[in-house]
């Protein structure tokens, strides 16, 4: 058989994805959906979705704030129970129905087609502002690469640099457009030639970079104190807030309730083991978060000397940790500029794999429900990203006076999606799957045969997971 040629830009369409019967599941009207060509391709793509900015700037901050080793212990226990159950549920829904999130819930129960529209709101809200932050990452990667004197060096004021950058009207928009274009370019090539191919390249690179940086960080004088903080649990640190923080981080980190795993599940081969794939995804996501913490926490301890100075530095979360504190840390390390370049390259790859999955979730819905060619669906998503992303970007500059509930535009999008809609989607998914669908059929799709496992899974989906999600929702509000 002759090797299939990559289509030209004008030829992106259904034929951009192989439609052979072994590459996917039944889609709308009995047609075959394009799918991942291999089991490892699915795992790497799904893991790439889960491995994102939340692992890099949220997990280390929460680990440091909530007792280090105690937080890590809670996180791992929740990952193998709660997180794994929800992950394989969403994958099973996607593969069983062979449809995007709207069609999937309609196939489970016609009364709940409307719920699919609620689900797709999540990636529509998240991916524009996520891409704005992705643009910031590109900026910092480039600034350390060229040795921008305002950012690089022991005397650099990283706080002023960051604030001046994000308040600028045009510079953040340029980097945002670069990141957005890169995301769309991958998705327009399709599942196999775009998402799977890029995931097979970026995920191994991510693994190499994160291990290298962790080893380098641990070789710094004083770093072992940070490592001890991360891995040695002190049961006196345990409190309900620790458990809730670990639960919330796990929920966001594994790309649950974002329509992603349902979409990717619809591209999964029927002969692939969902439980095995789910374990591999969970392990990859958890290891990446731990290694990220092994980079950041020991590095801060090494540079600050530990104690109150380290606690104060780790008190910063999100953009402050990533774009203000860590550049200060890198500037105080031997060879810090090179390490900063490698670190922001790592962050860029992680952000890109996550944004690709978010965009694909929307594109899949547009193709299925509006019967659009892939390139046309991507063009629509690109337009939406430009409009909403521009608002988020300008919210730190010309539109900074726009405040909703005391929050800027980007922060409001983040709060609305992460703290309100996503927990509601997760609760709804569990309720629909547990009470209004043939739960045994979904467990058959997952591959759960033993009676004890099936009973455990029903209890988890019907009772424990909804209560946990309600706790996250109440906490967020």
C-alpha cells in the first residue's frame, strides 16, 4: 500500500482522517469516525490533555500550602478511587456512543441532550483565556532565550516586568495569536495526522524535560529540605481543607467535566482496554504533577534558604508563581537562564497539548451537529477564540476597568468555568450515568466483570462522586 500523503491546506475535510473500521467507533448515521491509530496514541493524547498548567502552577502551590506530604498522600488516594472512576466513565460514554458530547448524552438518554450543550460551554469558555496564558509562556520562553535584561539577572524586577507586559495592549495579543494559531494548526490536520502525531512527539519530550529539571533542582544546595517537605507526610497537617484541596486539584488536573475525555473516548478503538488506558493516563498525570512539584518546591527552598522566605514565595499561586516568583528563583540559580528556557519550553508543550484537546472537543461537536468540514469547524473555533481571548488579554490593560463581581475578565472566565460549571457538569454526568442510563451497559464498556467491582463502581458514581463534586462547588462559591 502506498503511503498516504498529507493533504494540502485546501483539502482538509473528512478525508483528513482515515475512516477505516478499525480506527474508531460508529458515529452519526452509522458512519465511522476518524480515530486514534493505536492504543498508545490515545493514551498519550489523553495524558497530554490532562498534563497542563494546573499541574505546573497549581499542584506545587497547593502541595506546599496544605502540608506537602500529607497533601500528596490524599491526592494519590483520591486519584486511584474518585479520579479513576470519573475518568473511565467519561471515556466509556464517548466510546460507547461514538459521538461528541452533545450526541453522547442524547444517545444515553434523549431527555438529556440539552445537558451536552451545557458541557460544551466549558471548553468554549476555557480555551480562549487558556491560550492567552499560553501566549505569556511563549513571551517568557523567548525573553529568557534572548536574555532580556529587564527579566534576566539578579537585579531584574520580575514583578514590574510581568505587570508591564500584561498591561500592554498589543504585545500579549501577538503572543496569544501565535499560540492560538499553533493550536488550530494541529487540530485542523485531524485526529491521527494532527493530535496523535503531535502527542507522540511532545509527550516524550515533556517526560525528558521534567525529569531533567527535577534532577537539576534536587542537585542545588538546600533542595533536600524542599523534597522532604513534599514527600514526608505529617499527619498533624491533615484537615478537611487538605482533602478538599486535593480533591479539587485532581478534578481539574485530569481534564474531567471538560468534554475532552468523552470526545477522545469516541475516537478510541473498541479493542482497547479502557481500565488499562485510564490507569496509564492517571499515572502519567500524577507523576507529571509530582515531578513539577519536585522542580518548583526544592528550587524555591534552595534559593530562599527555606523557612519563612520559602513559605512566603510558595504563598503565590497561578500566574504570580509562574511569571514572578519562578523567574526570580531562576535568576538566583547557577545556570538559571538556561534552566528557565528549558522550563518555559516544558510549560509551553504542556499548555499546547491541553489547548489542542479543548479545541478538538468543540470541533467534534460542530462537525457532528452542523455537518461541517474540519477546516470550517476549526475556522469557527478560531474566530471564537480570537474574540473571547482578546477580551481576556485586554482585561489587564485597556479593559482593566471592567470588573464582574470584583474579578477581571480572565479571572471571571476562570471562576465561572472551573468553580461553577465544571462541578455542575460532573454532578450531572454522574447522575445521568448512575440513575437515567443503563449503568451495567457502561460498566460492560469499561470492562468491569466482577460483581464486587461493579457494586463499588455504582456506589462511587451514584453517591460518592456527586457528594465530592457538590463539596467542590460549594467551596468554589
